[in-house]
C-alpha cells in the first residue's frame, strides 16, 4: 500500500503541484523559492510520507525551522504553501508564514 501512496503523491505533486486533498484545502507544493519543485525533491518528500511518516513528523517537530518543514521536505527542498487566491497567477506565489 505504501507504494501506491508514494506513486500517488509523486505523480500528482510533480504534475500539478497538488494532490486532491491539497487542492481542496488550497495548498500547493513548491520549492524553497516558490517555483515548481523538481522531480528529485518530490520523490524525496513523497518517500518520507509514504514509508517513514511517523519518524519524519517526529523529527520535524524536534528539528523544525521557521518554515515548519518535515525532515524529508527539507531534504527535498520543498514547501507546502497556502494559496490565498487560487485563481491568481500561479507563477507569483511566495512563501508566507501564517
């Protein structure tokens, strides 16, 4: 089952920047510069979620940074951002901490 989740997250986040749940919640995956992440970063982040989520979250809480990234998100240089207006130009997305 982990492989199915890994494929789901990797394909949707790389192709669209969002999974179905992220789309509903107006969230998007970007790189640390607010641009589309590369495939390597998505694979690293998805691997952590699919196979090592409890460890990834626990270590993320302990070693968190100001961007609130999980460990595998840090390793993959990815961020989850909130899209304030989903219809706006998607190239001008910038990270802002809530």
